[in-house]
């Protein structure tokens, strides 16, 4: 993988890395455009919260206790 790609991947908050893929999967499941936008905004909001509070940046490391704080 080129160095530029590695830098770009590390610059993107991990919760947002797969957002486009998530949106495509919702559209493929025939979800309404507004539903897709609402879910995307929820992911973006969670990402902002996680980054601002110093919680784990990787979704695989987030636990219920992190979100319920």
C-alpha cells in the first residue's frame, strides 16, 4: 500500500472508514434515502463524541459502558 494511502487511512477516524460501505449496504437493502442520511448522521455524531471524549477510536474496542457514560 502506498504511503499516501496509509496516511489517508490513519487520518480518517476509524468509525467513518466504512461509512460509505454502510450507506451502500443500506441502499442495496432498499432503505429510504432519509433513513440512510439519518443513520450516517448518527455514525458521524458517535464519531464526534468518541473523539471528543478520548474513548477508543476503533468500533471493535467500544463497549456498552463507553456509550452509556
